[in-house]
């Protein structure tokens, strides 16, 4: 099973990714988590990514594409994977398609998490209080939502054209959203 989770910041992708990956025994690949780990351990990649993340901008495609292609080479991706937060631009989606076509392992589904912006702000503001993430301030949240609308939302049409897009109602409790996601996933 090869799945992509698509949705605005705060829609619950990361939260649901852990559950779905656990249910299907898939490696959970979160580009946001990989960047945060690199920032924390002060690697070159982390230094390159940090300024973009702190502004709520996207890390350049060339950097993200290379990082994900390397990750997908690892043995644990042999039977599938769950991508959380990648792709986020059309060039990233085209590159992922190229890499997977080359191996003859296309995607099975792209889950689009749908939710009102007011709820996104509320969730991210709550997380700022709990975790203190530097990109959860109101100015940066507003920029991340703008970046989603302008750079990531076009992926919805990209994947709809390929008949891969599945809508998931992302308001409601964590358990309710998991139930919605499970309903639209291909059967094992
Ligand atoms: P991400 O880590 O992907 O950040 P995100 O979009 O905010 O998603 P996240 O998974 O954290 O939040 P979630 O919606 O689960 O990316 C961070 C940054 O990294 C980007 O801004 C960018 O700079 C860079 N980056 C990452 N990938 C990139 C790429 N492909 N290309 C370029 N740059 C890239 O959850 C949000 C909150 O809501 C949580 O606190 C959660 O507990 C809560 N929540 C979840 N479900 C809920 C529910 N049902 N009810 C109430 N609260 C809920």
C-alpha cells in the first residue's frame, strides 16, 4: 500500500498518519518530522531547512525531493509507505510520480483532509501553547495557509485527474477522523 496524505497545516495529517501507518504496518514518512529532527541535531540539512520552516515557507523542491527519494530507497519501503506532508508542490508530485513509475510501484491513494480554516487556526494555536513550535505563531500560521492555497492545493486537481484522490472529513474528534480515513482507503 502506497499512500499520500494531503491537507492544510493543522488538518491532522501527522496525527492520523501515525494511526494509519500502524494499522497497515507501513513506514510513516513525515518530511516535517525529518526536517525538525535535522534542525534538532544541527545537521547541514537542518541548517538549510530551518529558515524556511520558521517563516512558514516551503523548503526548496530540490532539497525535499532528494531527501524523500533517498528515504524511499530504504528496505522498509519495499511493501509500501505512507507519505505525510510530501508532495507539497506540483514539481514534487511530478518527481514522486517519476521515481515510482521507474520502479513500477505507483501510488494507491491520496487522502485529502478537508476542514475549515477557523478550526485549523484553533488547533495550531493550541499546539503552540503545548509544544512551542516556532512555526505555530499567528503570522507564520497565516503564511502556511497561504502557501497551502497557492502551492499545494493544485495537487488536488493533479491527483483527481489520476483518479487517486479520496476525501476525508477532518473536523471532529481524532477517532472520528480515523474512521473516515479508514473508510476511503483501498481494502488490503
Ligand atoms: P509539517 O510538519 O508537515 O507541518 P503541518 O502541515 O503543520 O502538519 P502537522 O502534521 O504538524 O500537523 P497536523 O495537521 O497533524 O511541515 C512543517 C514545515 O516543514 C512546513 O511548513 C515546511 O516548511 C516544511 N516542509 C515539510 N514538508 C515539506 C515539503 N514536502 N516541501 C517543502 N517543505 C516542507 O496537526 C496539527 C495539530 O492539530 C496538532 O497539534 C494535533 O494534535 C491537532 N489535531 C489533529 N487532529 C485533531 C482533531 N481531530 N481534533 C483536534 N485537534 C487535532
